[in-house]
């Protein structure tokens, strides 16, 4: 096995199973790889009592895109839960046969395994509430990959790799310099001497600056200029000038709130029964009532929500702001480690999409916490918001593609819109 580098909080991770507040064994497309489908077949052959459930719920993938990794899938029951989940919220397959029979996706979730050259990086999916708790509790400086023992992985001969990047002389420039730019993102968001909004602006500005020379399919690259852009963002005079600008910036435009509202309403249309949808419905109904309406169906202008949100935001103390911003920084750090911007046309396009997502998370958290809450209560609500958001949005690539196309069509993937998204 290759060397494994893990975020420290993932070394502490253990599935809570029946003690988890919201099982992951629901409402998802659970793929079964070919090897473990065959193991299930062999087990059913030796245990005829298991055959009816297997035939009813385990289906071969007949899609043209089927592969050994998605050879079959488990059909959820009428309530959206995995049929192998028992009444104690435990996996009956795991109980009866151990981890060897579980598909890779069930055995490894919420672990995200990335491969760079000969090393593997272990990150965590924020769709798991326990991963979110561990992520938010970890000190910012400890969000760094450290060499780990192989026993932090489930015992498998082969490890499922989510993304792989092996760089050599023939690799595209976008891939060759990926790790350098990725590390710069991480270093910027860890600038604890700068406030939250300053760090976000520096991220947006840096990614926008390099996008003129460094982007997907670029065939040449001024490496000195790329390095100079990195050096510039850590210059004290530059950081001070950004801090002054962002602190003086008064956002009187409702743009961010309109974008957030539009995306969340689009999500509601796509999945009206999701938990995030119910959470968001409650938020907008609350704001509608503050505005003098019965519920959000009576609000005709989304800009009204911006007024209500701004009043609510101003109610909180600096202590609460620092706590929430600390959580948002850790959310971003997880994204920088787990997500690879080289899947997007440029680092800036990725960053602008990420600014939209973190603005949505920020809006939902502030809309659910109250000024009198304890730090522990705020943490519990933040955990719930982040893992529900990750399940509904972060891990929903078809939906994110729709959002990307809508923002692109409205010409909002532009630096002019970054600051209103950052500070709303």
C-alpha cells in the first residue's frame, strides 16, 4: 500500500452506527462493486433465507456507464432507507458477515481517498455529522495532512480511489501546478491574523489573478509570475490594504441574498422532501412573518429577505461571529483538501462557486442560531446545517452543474460579484 497522509481528525473517526443522529444509509444511490456483489451472491447461495430480500433490493446496473465500481446498486425501501438497515439503525449485513461483504462505498464512507503520485490522502465527507463534529473541533493549524498508519483504513487489499493525479513531464500544466495552488489556498485561509472577510477576498483576488495565466488546457505558463502572485498575497502591506478595503465596504446590494434564495428554491423544486428543504422552508417562513406576511409564498421580492437577514445578523455579538466564522473556515479547509479545482475551467471559477456555497451555509447557520444560544448550541446547529447542506448540495454534482450553468448564463462567475458574495 502507498504511504497514507491523513487529516488528524480523520484519524479519530469511528462510525457511531446506531448512536448517529442521522444514518447515512438513506436516500442515496448505494453502488456495489463487482467483487462484493459476487460475495453477496455467494452468501445468499449459502443462506437461502436471505434470497428474497436480495432479489428484491439488489439490482444490476444496466446503464451504459456501468463499471466494476458501479456493477450493481441497492434499491432503497419506500421510506428511502436501505433495506439492510435494522430497527436499531445498524447494518444487518455488517452484523451477520462483517466488513468483508460490504461494498467499497459502504465500507469506506465517509472516507474520501485521493491519490497523488505514490501517496494517498485521506479526507472526510462532511455529509457525515460525526466528521463535521471532528472537523469543527480541530484547531485550524491542525488541518494538515500527516503521515498515518494503514490501520486507519478498513482492511481491504485494494483501496477505492476517488481521484488520482500522477504528474510527470507530459502532464498538463494545470495538473503540474495544482498542488502549489491548492497549498496557497490552504495557506491563505489559515491567515489567522486576518479577519474572515479579508481572507475570503484574498482567496478570490488570488484565484482571479492567476486565472489569466493558469487555467485548464493552458499550453504555456509564466512560472515566475505564478510564484509572484503567491508571494504578493502574503505581503503585509497587501494584507493590510485588503483588510482596510473590506472593512470599509458597505454592501447595500441584495445580490447575495437573491442568489442564495434562487438556488435554495431551485433545490426545493428538485427535492421537496429533503431535510435541507424543510430547514430552508422554516427559515424563509420565519423571515416572511417578520416582514408582515403569513408565509414565504406571499413574499414577491426576494430582496426583502436581504433586509430581514441584515437585521438579524446585526443582533449577534462578535463572539458569535468569531465562532461561526471559525466553523466556515474549517468548512473551506475541508473543501480545499477534498475537492480538486482542476475539475473546473479555472481556479477562479472553482473559487467563485465555492464562495456561493459558503455564503449559503453562512446564511442558513445565522438564520437558525439565536443571540442567546450557548456556544455548544451554536455548534450543534452548525453541525446539522453543514452535514445536511453537504448531503443535499456539496455531493450533488448534477445539481451543482445546474447552478454553475445558471450563474454562467447570468455572467455572475466574474470577480465583480465576489465581494458582494463575501460580505452580505
